[in-house]
């Protein structure tokens, strides 16, 4: 498949970038880019060569407001507007759909399994299911506006950070099982930060993963999701605006208000629960190049490259080992979103189509009565990226249950025959 004059074979790692202004379609041959005419949403370029892969137009994305959905759609919270833009990955330029929300969306994320969408609107968290577009829950446990949201890699839990200095961990199962009209209880509430939360990041491991949080209080903290325990707190000389972990979780990278990027070793000895990052002593662990606050950080899948976005209107690609800047991409506006990901197949194939079209998303809470009425007509069950239709035929269900029971009885008879045969052989041998 040829893209931007080149060919891609095998997995392709790309940078997805959005700026609060006009966006370019990707780096130029000299490692930097000039902006294209017209307003844009985001650009996608291949990490290795810098070749342009895609450009998605139709509005500016809010910070922490850009996410991939199920490998088939790109969602972008529109800056200052009460809507989320949705693009089919293969159609690129054209905005396909607008999801109308109750208010301006401050942050947005999608579950890795592609089944749920989370949006932070003022101090509330809105949870939608993708298959039917139903609004399943509105969570109100924060006291000030949301700033960031993140799912665990298995989609079983999600984290929310806000300007009230709190990070709250939610079990998705608990949220979905709460009776209509009642409020679910979070699994943990972390209140060790003293100023607003600016960013958070989940590692790998589902509910056993570790999470990193960043705050204006000049600290970055590492937590254990399962127990809720604080594992590490690092104090810096500046406020921390962004944070990320490499896949092996050997390092935590923290973006500062002054444009510096700090590398914190998580396996250093001796182990300390609290430590200070001394810039003079840790000079070999600082990435220097940005002239304004670092708003976005992301590490490549092999752990060798670091992508950073800044309010200085540039995105930089760094070699982690040498701390050298390999590529600089210029944009016309502060960078609001930037992350590295393996390019979904739909992004590289213009002839592909989403397996399931996006539904119309509801602005009103989906009650138990609505669920029961829709279930009587039939239920669309979306499992990961696959679609299955259950028509609600009770007689067919009974037949299937009967067949399974007969199969279990047959297996029991076979097992008993094998046991009797083995016993007879052992007895005769004696």
C-alpha cells in the first residue's frame, strides 16, 4: 500500500498530532513542516520516515480530547464546543459525524476494546456504549472540571483526574451494574496532590497495572491500581504538565512547564518512596529543546523513541538513549494532542469500511426501562470489534440449552466408561 509516495509493509508506527490552530499534513523532507491552508483537526505521519499518512479536517481538538475508537474511527472533542467530531479512518479529510454533548468536552477517551466512550464535561463523567449510542452513566464525584481520562489496557477500569486535585479510579463493571438512579462508588480516590491534575497514564496489566499522575504541584506520582497504594512521588523544580510510561515501565517521562522533559528511572537503587529530581545532578536525564510547556508525551512500542508536543507549536521525536532530537515538526498553534500508535489497517487502506457504523449518541441517560424495551425487540451485542445479533428468541435459547445439557450428559457417560475401564485394568493387574 503506497502512502505519500512510499510503501508500508508490516506494522507501521505513526504519530497522531493535533494543534489548536491550522495543522499540517505531516513533516517535510527536512524534518519540519509548514501549515496547510484552512482549519484542520489533526495530522498523521509515519515515525520512521516522516511520510505523511493522513490528515483529518473539521475543527480544532481540545487538550486530551483526541482518541482512536476500535481501530476504525478517530474521535476529537471540538475545542470550546459541545460536540465531538468523528472521522472514519480511511476517509480522512471529511468529517463524518458530530456527536452532540450536553456541554463543552474537556477531555475524551475510548476503551481499548472499542465498546465504550468517556467524556469529561464540566465536573461530570459521561459514559456511552458504542454499539447503541446509549448514555449509560453520568458520574459526579469530582468538585471541579475534569482535565484527563484514561482506561486500563483491558478496559476493566478507568481513571479520572480533575482540577479539584483528585484522581478517582472506577471499576467499569461496578458502574454498569448500579441500579438506575443510584450513584456507583469508586474503587479508589487518590488525594495526595495539592494542585490540579494535568495528566495521567495507565501502564499494562489491567487492574494490576500501575498508573502515573502529574500535577501543577510540581510532582509526578506512581500508584498501584489494585491496592490504591502510592508507590513513588517525585518532586521537580517546575509544574508537571504531562506524564507517560514506557511499555516495560522502566522509566517515567515528565513534561515540565518550562519545556524540559525529565526521565525518571523506576528501577533505580536504593528504592525511595519520595525523591527529588535535581536538575543539576540529573542533567543526563533531561530532554532539552522545547521553549514552552510540554503538553503531550508518548513512547514508541519498542521503547527507543519519545514523542513530545508543546505550546511552542512544535512536535519533537527524540532518541531516548542519546536524548537527541531526531525530528521537529512545526504547527501553527499550540499542540493539544500527540501520541504514537500502530496504524490501524483502516488508516492505510482507502477501500476499507468500518464493520459497524457509529450510531446516534444519546444526550439523555438510558434507564432500565429503556433497556428492557429495546431488549424485547432485539439486542445488538458488540464484542470487541465484532458484531453479533441476538433476536431475543426464547424458544431458540431453550433449544440451545437443551442441546448443551444433552452434550454434558453424554460427556459424563463417556467419562464414567473411561473410569470403569481404567479401574478394571488396574484391578486385573494386581
